[in-house]
C-alpha cells in the first residue's frame, strides 16, 4: 500500500468532509480519512491508483486538492490552511455597521420615516451580496455538484427575504412589510460565527511547524579542516559538527571530542542536564549548556528523532476522530427537507387556487423560519462566551471538537517535569557529616560551583545566596566531566565563623561530586562535598513540586477522575513526586521516552479509559496529540502548546479541573441551544407552510429564537 496526504480547500462543514471522504473511498483499493480541522485527507491506496485519480475524485465532489510534499521540511505545508480569515474580517465589520441602522429602523416603528424602505434597501444590498458572498458562493458550488449544505439555506433564506422585500419596494407598496432586517441580521450573525471558526482553525496544524522550528536552522561543520556554516538541510551522515555553548545540536550524532552537559528536557523530559563526553550519543534539538563539542552526524533529515516526532504528531492528529458540530451532522437531511417543504408549499398554494403572492409569501415564510440563524448561533456564541470566560480563568480552548470530547474523560495523565514540578533544579536538603556545619558545606560547594555553568551548580549557588552565605573566590578550578568540579577555596578546613572563612592563605582543595552514589530513596540528585580528603556533607538537589499541584490533583480526584503521573525520569524521582502530590503508586509510569509516552496513552485507551494528557515539553507533543484531550501548560514549549487541544495559560495545575468543568458546561449549553433551534424549526415550519405564519411573524420568531440562544450562551459568563 502507498500513503498519500492531500491538502484540501473549499470545505466549510462536516458534510463537506464526509462528501470528500465518501468520494475517495468509492475508488477501489482506497482507504481515506478526511480531517476537517487540518483540511487534509490521509489516503492509503494501492500502487495502481495514481495521485491524479485521487485529486480527480476530490474535484468531482466539488472541492480542490493538492499533494502534500513531506520531503521539504521548510515549505510550511504542515498546517498552512486556505482559510479566508482576512477576507471575512472586512465583510463582517462593514456588514455589521450597515446592519445596525437597517435593523433599528425596521424594528422600531417611531423611527420609520417616509421612504425608509428605500434607505433600508440601499443599506441591505451590499450586506446581502457582498457580505454574504462566501455563503452564496458555496451554495452555488454545491448546487453545481447537485448537493447542498447549511450555506444553501443561508443563501436561499437571505436572498429570498431580500428579493421579496426589494420587489415590494420597487412595486411601490409603501405599507407592505419588508424583511431587509432579516436578511441583514442573518448575514451578520453567521459571518461572525464563520469568522470565529476561521480563527480557531488557523492554528490546527501549528504543532508540526513548532516542532520543526525547534531544530537548528544552520550548523557549523568541519570540512577540509575549515569550520563553515551551512543550512541544516545540507548535512550529511559523517559530517563533523561543532556545537558551542548555548547552541542547539543540529542533528542526531555521537560526541567525538569535548565535554559538556546537554539540556535535553525539551526532547526527553529529563529535568537534569545530561553530562556527555567522547563516545556519548546526542539528539538533535538539545541545547549545549557549556563547553565546546565536536559531534559526528549519525542520522540527518527525516531520520532524526525530531523528524520522527513530527511525523508521529501528524499521524496522531490525522488519526484522531474529528468530532463534528451537531448542526452539521443533520445538515444532509435538514437542508433538502426544508427546500422540499418550501417547494411543496409554493406548489400546494398555487394548486389550491391561491394567488401567486399568497403562495410566494408562504414559501418565503418557510425559508425564513427555517433559515438557520439560531442554528448557526448555537455553537459559535456558546464557544465565544465560554472561551472568553476561559481566557479570564487562564484556560484557552482551541476548537469546538474539544468540547464534545471532554464529556467522557475519566483519566488525567500528568507529565512531571514542568507540569507537576517547576522544571528547575533547587536545593532540597543539606546534610552535614557529624562535626560539620551545614552552612559551611553549602558555602564551600557554592564557591566552587560559582565557576561552573552546570544547572546543578547554579542551584547550589542560588541556595547559598538565599541563606546569605558568602561566595568565596576559587582558584585552580577544574571540571571533571561526568563526576563534578573541584577548586581551591581560600580558608582553613573546618573553620566557618561569623559568616566568613578564616584560616591560612593557601586555601582548601574542595571537591564537589554531582553524581554521588549515596543511597537516596527520595529521587533527588545527591551532591557530595569533600575537602582534606574527607566527605563533609551531601547536598540534595531536586526538581521541586509546584505549590498548587497537590490541591489540583485532590480536586481531580473529587471530580471522580484518576490522575496518572507520566515521566521520562527514573522510578525513584517519579515515586517521590507522586507521593508528595497524592498520586497512587500504581498510577505512576516512569522512565519512558517520547514515543513511550504516546504508547502509554494508547495502552490506557485500549483498556477503555478516556484520557486527558497534560504536558509542557516537546517530548509531550506526541502524547498530547494521541490523547483524547491534550492540555498544554502555557509556560512550556510552543510545540506542546500547539499540539494541545487546551492551553493552560498560567501554568497552574488548578486550571486543569477548571478547564474540564468549563468545557463540559460549554458543551451542555451548545446542546441546549441546538435542541431549541431544531425544536423551533420543527414546530414553526409546518405553521409557515399552512400559512399560519406570515413572513413578518416568521422573522420575529426567528429573531426571538436567536435572542434565546444568545441569552442562554451568556450564562457561561457566570462560570467560576
């Protein structure tokens, strides 16, 4: 089988995606899945089916397609959608400005002056034809292919109301009712909803762009004995790459010269930088904290771990079921039925001997009463109010699909580093040997570590400064890669009085071993401090738990959810953190790589769990995309934020239960709105068909339904 990904344009609703998917799957040897959010089709097909045939099938359905080239990392094909957000904005603004006086003069009789209908006609014309052009264009395109969508009703409803009103005005019926306000209001409201949806969809595939942006764009390579800068795309296996302090490692490789500590937290979730030296493997995308490294490239381009992660995110997102709006799900039935009722109404009135005016009035009433204004407002207004309230509470919900998925969540998987913990090393404890002083142990260690660039050393120095301890000068500083540091600290061994070192001028040789093998069940990194050939104390450095994490996990438990800790750190570290925040030992998954995190999520899902994943690093992006709901900490990496369905702006775990409750509440409001909108149509359409509702009453009823929907959505402003 061959796999082809297609970029799709022209889709506007779930029925569009279903139509494209159905057209592709009708080809023998083709299995296709269409993702509306990404505007992509993932197609598995036999070698005998050409890409030209796939594109032809999409075009036959009334849409356009191009083949996505995954070979070019920098094209931007991963998520650049053809969304007319910029085109919708001016249409919405101009239409809204023009619609206000039309609605005001039409609805408030004391404001109606002689000839006001002509004035309303002039203002409504650009609203209907220019502002409503996106709906009319889609409706016409669907008609060309003998199909329909919700845009079909929008177009027919607004045009019918406008054309009937224009005909009345042109015939000079000064006292006849016109429906310019109906056409104007429907157009503006639905433009607002379409604009909000366009903005939400714009970032649907940005996780891949963020992942690709993480990698280095250029690399320094040694060729013919000379260091030169080249684009990373020109790297070849075997190239020798020079990585200076602060630079990104350009590709996966092995160290051939130099020592340093690599910050791999974004790639592996490890909270402590990893010491590397000759012979050690390194990953592209990690940061060199200090020292100069020479790295031989082992894999380049699409074979690197970063590139593989990008593909995994793409596969996870494409494979995730796109939960569609309830309104769109029934559009395939609702639209043709309404059109049929309008035609039958027109014919029935004519055949029973009624006038053309009476027949047309009844048919227009059917279209107006069925025009999905409330239906179109049901989802976007609830989303706008719900997401606005969420933003105030530090919760960003990206799309309507998220809301529908939240309802069944029963398990919340939490990344450790940067999510449950601060993601920064700090001194957890200082233990002095008998007869030694804790402050002296910390001060001498800080004096030596002050000359180091290692993050563990920085944590020790910060702790000494926080205690107000002096940072003495150090001489003969030496770094022992993988072991620690040492240096001569001025002062006499064992003498620490009055906050200063005292003693002979020759100083003391102090050794700081960062990887002490002293038994440590807490999961902290043990740092041994020695001088005069004897260990004087142990400093324990750990990634500290956020102050609010325990309270957040307690609230999740109170909601009936199961918290699970998932980390790339070792079991001891994971157990310490889990115990501190109240997560059961059997709900801890430790020592997993990025791909392992995604597999852990799938394992939980296979066991019948509905999983929300909370993470902050690039290493979490695959798991975030794989989970039923991905919740990204806003203080984390862009890749994780974009891969997540929900962003927690403040980085406070207490916003996790808030996000879940708000999503569930917003979904409930959407369902209430849709129930009312459909119930309203089901009850009112027969009345309009039998002439019991004039277009004027139909317009008023439609406005009332819209007000009810909006009012119901506004209740979300009181959520807390």
